[in-house]
C-alpha cells in the first residue's frame, strides 16, 4: 500500500488520495494521470494492467487500486 | 380546482393562438402597393350578389375584361377569378370553390395558361392561393400546384413562410392590418396608362408545341364540372402581341372545342374588328390591354355572352342595380383618377418603377 | 431527412403516436421500424451499409461470446490448474483477437472508403460504426455478453436520432434504455420538447444566421485579412458550437420525449480553464470513445510500456511514466484529425491540439507555483480570464482547418499592422451577407445563450427552471417559441439547413 501511496504522491500530490473515493469522478485523475499511474504501477509491481481495467470503479480510490493490483497479481 | 386549472390552460392557449394570429396577419404581405394581385382571390368573397358569368384565367383574363362595362352595356353580372400566372389547375379549383356558393350560366376560360403547367415563381402561387377560403378545394389546389420547395404547411400556417418579413415591414402592413381597400372591379385590374407597342422579340420556332398532359386533364375537369352543373363553357384567348400564341397551339384548342362542342374565341385574330389599336390600347407595349382596350374587348365578348341561354339583361332588378351602381361609381372614379394622373405625369405613381 | 424540415416534424409526430400506442415490451420494434424508415428516406440502398455493420458485429461478437463460454466450460470439465488455464485462455484469446481484427478492419475499412473516397456516403456512418465497434471490443474484453437478437443490435446501431451527429453511446447503457417499456409521461415528454425547442433556438436563430458571415470569411481567407480574420474565427466558433450543440439538444430532447436518455455530448465547454478540459467537455462521447478504445489501449500496450521503461532508464521515472501518455496522445490526435477530414489541414490541426495539451500538461508544475504565489489567480475574474483564454486557443486552433500556417501568421501580422480595421469601422461586417437587424438578433440570441450557460454553473438550469411557477414557465417557453419562429433562419429561400456535423 505504501508503494502505491508513493506513486500517487508523485502524480497527484494535491489530491486527498488516501481517503477520497472519487478520484476519477472529481477530475483528480484525468486520462493523463491515469496512464502515468498505470505505467508506474506496472513498473513497481511488475504487472501489466490491461486497458479495459482502466475504469472509474478501479481507480476512484487508493483502496480500489490496491484491490486491482492484488487481483492481477493473483492472476499472474 | 380542476375546472379552474382547465380554464387557466384554455385561456393561456387562446392567448398564445391570438398572438400567433396577430403576427401572421401583420407579416403577411398586404399587396396594396405596386403589386395588388395578391388581393384578387380574396375580394371575390366580399360579393353580396350572384353572377351569370364567371371568368377564369391569368393576367389575360383579369387585365383585359371589364365586368363593369358588361353590366353597363349588356346588363350582364360577372366576376373575374383570375390572378398573376394563375395555372389552369388553380382555375379549376377556384371554379370548384365558386360553385359552392353560386351557379353561373356561363364560364369563360382564358386558355393561355395551357402553355405552362408548372409554376415558375413561388410568389405567384402565394398570390393566387393565400386568398382562397379554406376547403378541400384549396387543399388540393396547393398540392397540385405547389413548387418543389413549397410546403402545404406553409399555406396552413403562413407565418412559417413570411416569418422573416419583420425585417421589411412597411407602413402599409400596419395601415391595412384590419381592413384593405378594394383593388379590383369585380376582379378586373384597371390600368388607364398608355405605353404603345414597340419592337417585340423575334418569334422563335419551338421544338414541341404539345401542351402538358396534366393541363389537358384539368381542362377536361373544368369542362366536365361545367357540364355537370349545366354551365356553358366558353374558351377564349385574349389579344396580345406577346407572348406569342402559336398557330400550332391554336389549332389544338380549335380541335378540342370542336370535339366537345364548345365556343372558342380567339380574340387575337379579331383584334382589328374589335378595334384594338396597340399603339393606344395597351399599357405595357402590347402584352396586356389597358382600360381602353379592355372595354373594347368587353363589348365584343358581351355580344357573344348575351347569346348564352340564361344570360340576361338584369338592369331591371332594383336590388342588383343598386349594388352595381356603386360598382360603376367606384369604377368611374378610379378611371378618372388614373386618367388625370397619367395626363399630368405621363405615368401612374402606384405602378411606377424606375 | 434533415432535422430542420417539415417532413422530420411529421415523421416524429407519427412516431410518437405509434410508439405510445404500442407501449409494451415490443415498443423497441416501433423504434427499429422508424429508424429503418428514417434511413431509407435517403434511398433504400443506403440501408446496406448499416446492415453490413450490424450483421458483422452481431456475428463476430456472437462467435467471440460463444468461445468465451465454451472455453470456460471446457476448462471446468477438464479440471485445469492455474497454469493450464492461463495457457488455454491465451490460446482462446488469440482466436478471438483474429475475429475482432476482422471486424475492425472490415468496418473501419467501409468507414474510410465512405469518408475518403467519393464512392458512396451514407448517413451517420461514423457514429454507428463507432458504436458497433465499441460493442464488438467490449464483448471481446468480456465486459458483457453479446446480444443474441440481431434486430435488437440493429436498433442500437441505427437508433435514428443518433444518426445525424451522434452522440456515440455504449451498448450496456443503451440496452437498459432502448428495450424497456416506456409509458407515456407528460412531464418527461414536456421536458424533452423544451430541450428540442432550445436546440432549434441555437440552430435556427444563432447558427443559421451567423452561418453566411462565417462562411464568407472562412471560405476566402485571402480576401479577409487582419481584423476580419479575428471575426471570422469568432463567427466560426459560434456557428460550430450553436450548430453542433443545438443538434445535440434536439437529438437528446427528442429521445427524452421517447423516454430514452442518451449520453451528453457537451458540458458548457467554453467555461473550461484549459484546452484539455475543453476537450473533455466538447464532443464528449467521441472523445470518450477515443480515450477508451485508443488512448488507453495504446498507452498500456506492450510497446508503450517497453518504451516507457527505456525512457525511464535514461530520463528517470517521471519521464518514463510520461512517455506512454505522449505516445498515445499523439496517436489519438492524429486519428481525431484524420477522422475530421482526409487532409493535411486536419492532421496539422490535430497535432497542434495535441501539442498544446501535452505542453500545458508539462507546465502544470509551473502553473501550480504561479497559483500558489499569486492569490489573485483564485479570484473569479481570473477564472473568466482562463475560460476566455481557452476559447481563444480553441478558436485559433480551429483556424488551422481553413487556413494554412503561413496564412495564419500572415493574418496576425496583418492584424498587428491594423489591417482591415478601417474597413471594419466603415461597416465592413455589413458586407458579409448580414444586415444590422441580423446582428441585432444575433446579439440578443448570444446574450440569451451565454446567460443560460452562465446559469448552468450553479447546477442544472432545467431543474431550476422546473421550480418556477407554471405561468412563468409557459410565458418564457412561448416567448422562446416565438423567437424561434420569428427570428429563426429557415423556410423559403433557405436551403442550407444542414448540420455541420452530419458530414461525418
């Protein structure tokens, strides 16, 4: 989780990424940030997040992102 | 409560309809200036007495025959239902429309409109059709003669057609909002100015002299309708130097009249005996007759109409005489006005274009 | 059939009557039949292309769906372990990708042929192709199961209001809308009609009136230099927005009258504070489509991610994570440009947009510092300034569509030299086909449009309008109706009532 926070701090330092549950809906994560986020997550967690997983449900909160990471790690 | 709500709704809808009607009336052209033809169709409905003769056709009808002279000299009551570029189909529907309220003894149809079945300018259609009273005849007239970019709904709601006229509203639009002055004398368009015939375009041969099949159909329908109602149909062609009335056209009408036992008067051939002098009797160099020419042609036509069974001298009828005396007064007054103005200026201000 | 025509109005009236008469589970069939009629109005042959698209999407998505199901069952039967499952799924996916590719190549091939050759052109081909291909990709991605009934898919692809200029909608969302029962609701019907009226206001009163002036300047930029160019840009943008968003209001309002909600395509774009925000609020459904089916796939593709790693090794993690964004942004804007038209002008326009957006993205750190340092940048007037700046940038970039870059520079030099200023002062705007009365109407219309959009910042204007007393609403709506009827440019002598965006 901390690794994820680090990435988020890097990309959206202004946003309240630890508690917010509407990061995408509120426009904190636009498509640009989303792609940067995915790229860094891929890099750090050694994953490859497929494009169809880039949905508001998966990225609206840090928790949801973590769940996604765990799920994809399980599939690997 | 419910009833009150309904009442409020109805009032609101009625008020909205009133606003739309007001705007429609304001924006529709009044045709009280240079172009008065837009009022011709409508004026017919103001007639209080019937007619023994109804005359149909385009400019060759409403500019060349004077019903007032027909009355004054023959005691024949008549009305011209003609308009600018009135198509034969429109003449048919106007006849149908007129026959709802009266049955004349004779119908005179000017057949120059056989040469062109389709309308060439939308504004002619509006002038002929807008004044027509609503009935199935008007509905069918619109559908039969509207141009490609015209729509029936623009006749039902003329505001859709004239909505952008707010930019060009004139004094006359307000002046004649409620009531218009009469512009015709029983459908006759009077011109007392003179413009002698000069040089005319050369007569060109045409590749095809046949009339449109649809024009023939409407001519048949007019004939059948007259037969059905026991009306004598007379075909005529007014004298005009131009546009040319070709021999090939004439012979087709002659043949048609023969087959169906109709009278066909080609007044163009009779110009001399009628006494038409194109250096004096025309106001636009030989295309149309002025009042002097029209009166001459009317006298010629009157003697023929008088022979139609049922057409009588009605000058003895006191009631009719009173109505027509007023028409005569109006006619003489206008004619004198125009004559005086023409003598003074050499043209008529109302119709003057630089 | 044009949205601004009496025949379209008659078509809708008949549709409403039949639609609510048949309210029930088969209501969607009425929509399908009328969509077919709408399409066939322009010639029965035109039906061929949407049928091919629907048919291929239905067939291929069906195959893909069946393979997904069968493979799941097979893996269960065989009792595969995780590794075996992964290998087998990969195999199936490969087969499915072939089917997907076939569908995409066929349909985008038809689209390209229609757009870039003069062989044929058929109504709404871009919009329905995008919808159908979105559906196919979604099924391939296992987002939902394929639709079994080809007729239902045909309605999704060819729902007639969308054929003029979109919006592009998604199957999972539209499925809920199209195929349920819609009972007549007076308030829904009225709300829809109100929106249609507002759309016609934008289209007839503003877009159609300003159109000739915009066309005069943008059509011959060599004649109109200097300050005229500025007005040309202004008029062009106004026309584009009033035309396109007006069309959307008509389409969405009409759908609402049928009880169907379509996705929004505009969210007051001219109040955006940056170009990238602008493009999230302008032609939204298209940009979302591009984002979901081009931007994300390209940026997360194996190639992009490897590229990111390579860049990361040289320029650090920051730069590495940005590399896919740059790459995918470039691709999306290239496609956006080419989609708008097969010419270098559009490519230039797309790339220019891309450059501005990516550059401002790069400079976001600088902006942040600026906002922290200068308190005034949080004042309302600064927000307006930011919106105005965005509009200007958008307008300038739009100019690239009708002038070349050297011409654009020429115009600015001309403007700096005061070119055209004296002609403008001498009434030059009156030579563009509009007279003083036209400009008066335009001004009034724009003030109204701007006021309503401004009100929209405080929440839905329509909802707040609903709270007003009935008599006031009636009065205002009747006034708007009169405005459309009287000040709208339509009818006799006007035959150019085509929406700009139905060319696509």
